[in-house]
C-alpha cells in the first residue's frame, strides 16, 4: 500500500488533535534525529554494532522522524505537499537542477 502526504497528515492530525502538543512532538523529533545519527554512525563504522540489522533500524528511525515532522505540520495546519513542491521549485532554479520534483512526478505518471 502507498500513502500520500495528505493522508499521513490527516491521520496524524486525527491521532494528535486532542492531546498533541507540537512542542513535545518537536522534542520527539529531535530524539529521533539522534537515533538516525546513531544508526548512520554504526553503518559507517564510527560506532560499534553487533548483529544488528542496521538497514531495518535506519528505516524505522527515519519513519519515526517523518511521523513527528508531519505531525507537527498537521497540528499547525501546514500543507506539506504544497510546501515541498514550492520549496523544490525554488531550489531547482537556485541549484540548476535539470528537473524539479513536480515535473519529475508528472513525467513518472505519464510513463505508467
């Protein structure tokens, strides 16, 4: 199953709307960033690791990071889909990308 950013935003808004405080969600986000850093350090050999499945750990930590970032956006009424597309258009021009995210997606949809 695939989900959209809008679906995730709606789910997380529903989940956190009664007791979600974006400051506490931000603290969880920062914690998850640290956990991603720890896994990346292990993958790079800068930190010891045992038989851990670092790839699975990295995926789980990144999922948590996205969860809290989108939850904060949802509680603040931000349309991250729109923001991401607009921000990417500006970055594409600034950094001379061959294609921006919106055009990339449109091209991929035509290829299906």
